[in-house]
């Protein structure tokens, strides 16, 4: 039995892992804040976010202006073990 962390680590790169950790620490963070924190362009961050969303690891909540990204509950719970 692989843990969710092992599965995630096998399928994402370092930048995606960094983004996941940022979202875990700062639930509701937006693309611009992520871009500043990891020193990547908005276009690059958008690509990584799209990939993480496609894998059902994160979700966007709220309006376009004030919303942000959150870990999907199952992932958050498994990572806290």
C-alpha cells in the first residue's frame, strides 16, 4: 500500500510540490501570491495549477477577484498524518 504522499511525489515535480506546500500553509492563496513566492511567471504558475487541478489535488473557491486555491480535503487530511 502506497501512501498518498508517495503517489503524489511520483507524479509531480519540485515546483508543483512547492505550490502544494504553499497552498497547504496558506489556504486561499491566489495565483499572483504563488507567483511572487516561488519566483515564477503567472503563465508558469497557471500551467502548474491547471495540472494540479486536473489531478484533483487542489480546487479554486470564491470569486475571480477574491477567491483562492485550497487543497482538496482528502489530500489535506492524508498529508497531516
